[in-house]
């Protein structure tokens, strides 16, 4: 008997509408303070402002001799040696120099440092500049950062390149978003664990680990709920458990129109309100999004490329809302290496591409959403909007990195 589920008769909604629903439904999670050493990957929930000038004093950029430029090339009387970390004790008078180390504080009276490689030693602790001319070799106080300057804004992810700015500001316990807890549940009678050798009509579960890794890369805590058979009661029970333990539950498989696609019904059974059930996107048309209390669920098509793309374009948006992340992946606008065509243009298509050494976007071999190994050779995806059936060689396309 053909199944008709309530709300499933309608056609797919445009991707932009789905995106809007996802964005509007989530609120930010709580913020918490964490030690800086444990903050990698977290999203900042405070602005980080510098509490001082950087450099904090005029400092030497080189090992050499501090002097007055008007006295060059010398000879100079060397009055002291200034190591990094110890303030100078002398003000330089005319004809005087101080031996100075990189990072050391410039003495009063000096406006120039010539490098040690261009210093000619003379008798009686004297020295002369032997080069033709010299740069100042001074890093001026506040030239990098002024007091009160915004270094990293709320909404940034704490990456290795951002974390040093927090250390610079003495922000050793940044306020960050709590980590979202993401659960992953695979469904399907044909699915076996990757550790098993599939027999007969079975295939290995590639979605679970792929999705868990995508979530981990977004700074989430992850939980795997394993593989559940295509059995309505078993799926409902697993969903209820997952929803109680997770902020976001991701269920793969069982959302299409097949006789054993039981997930939407099981979601309703488990008390989820479904906010959409189909999106005009390719891959990823049978994508279900719902909520139960503060927990959200995505039901994703079983094909692994579909799963990957739905995570990339919808789940990441939900996680961004929850964590307060304001940055989006920086893409590049590149010319297409060769024409890309499709027979129908009623969905927003995502096509995996690689970036060639010549800087062109080139579609990778891709046989459709089951072709999971195609992703490993891709650097990004390009989009073909609804109504666009072909892109020509040389057309500029936006490559979103994956
Ligand atoms: P479904 O969405 O359940 O109709 O599944 C669509 C296709 O994806 C079928 O060929 C499934 O065998 C495959 N599939 C479903 N779940 C997984 C999984 N966890 N890993 C790899 N392939 C899967
Ligand atoms: Mg299935």
C-alpha cells in the first residue's frame, strides 16, 4: 500500500527557504569560560580588546648598536650593553652608542640601530658603522597594536592564528560558546559497521564516521548511536534517546519515498515537530528538519555525498547559530576548466570540484550522490542555481572550500 505521510505531499521548498527556517529556529547556547589552552575550536562570545600598546616600548628589531642617526657613521663610544628584558640605564649623548639585542628597549636619545654585521670594532671599546646606509631597525611603541584596540571580535572561532591575539591581551579565560552535542544515527537493514566485510546485499556505514568527523571539525562533542534497522519502533526508540542527550541529532537514511523509509514517521512518533521535509537541492532533496524542545534533528538522505553536502550547507548553519559563529568559509571565484551541463534545472545543484594548479575550477569525476570517493579528490563545491542548466568553460564560479 503506498504510504502518504501528512505534510509530505507538498513539493520541495527552495533551499533558501530551508536555510532561513534553520537559521531562525536556533538560539545561542550558553556561554562559558574555558582556559585558553583548551579553547581551540571554540567560538568567542566576547570581544577581545588589547589592554596595552604593542610593542609596549620602542624596541630594537635587530642585534646591533643603538645611536643617533646624525652621528653616523661614527666612531662611537659604546657606553653599555642592553639585553632584552632589562631597561637601559644611560641616555645616549652625542657620539655614544649602546650595544643592543633584538627585543631590547631602545635607550633615550637613540633614533637608529645599525646591525652588528655592519659594525666595525675599533680600539678602546669604540665602534663604527661600516655599511653604506641603514634602516632605523626600531619597532615603535604601539605600532602594531594600540591600547583598547579590538583584536578578535565575538563570533570568531579560536584558531591557532587567532589564539595568540588572546594571549597578547592576557585573555587567559575567554568566554566561549558551550560545545554543541551532536549525535549521529545510521539507519538501514543493508548497513554494516566499517569493521565488517559486507556480504550479500550489504554495504559499509560510511555516513556515521563522516558526519561525526564533520561535527568534530565544527567544535562539537559527538556521540554515535550506531546502526539501527529499518524498524519503526527501533528507530523511534533510538531517536527519543538521542534527542534527550543531544543538541542536534543527525539521522542518515530512511527519509526518501521507499517502503522502508520510516524516519519521518518515527520522528513524529518520538514527538518531533517537522519544519520541512524536502528541499529543492541536488543532492539532498529528501532532507528532514525538525525540533523537539531545545533539540534539533536532521534526517538526511542515505547517500554519503548527500549527507556530506547537507551537513555542509544546512547543519553548519544551525551550529553557527547555536555557537554564535559569525564567520563563513571564505570561497574563491575561479574560472571553470570545462563546461558543466545537466538535463533538468529545477533544483539547486552542488557539484564537487578540484582547483587545478592553473587556478581553474574543474569538476571531479562524480557519478552521483552515492559516489563517496569523489569527495576525497575535491577541494570544494560549486553551485548551479535553479533555472541554470549549463555553465560554460571560463565562466566564473564561486568555489566553496570543503
Ligand atoms: P536511503 O536514504 O535509506 O534510501 O538510502 C539511500 C542510499 O544510501 C542507499 O543506497 C543506501 O544503501 C545508502 N546508505 C544509507 N545509509 C548509509 C550509510 N550509513 N552509509 C553509506 N551508505 C548508506
Ligand atoms: Mg534506507
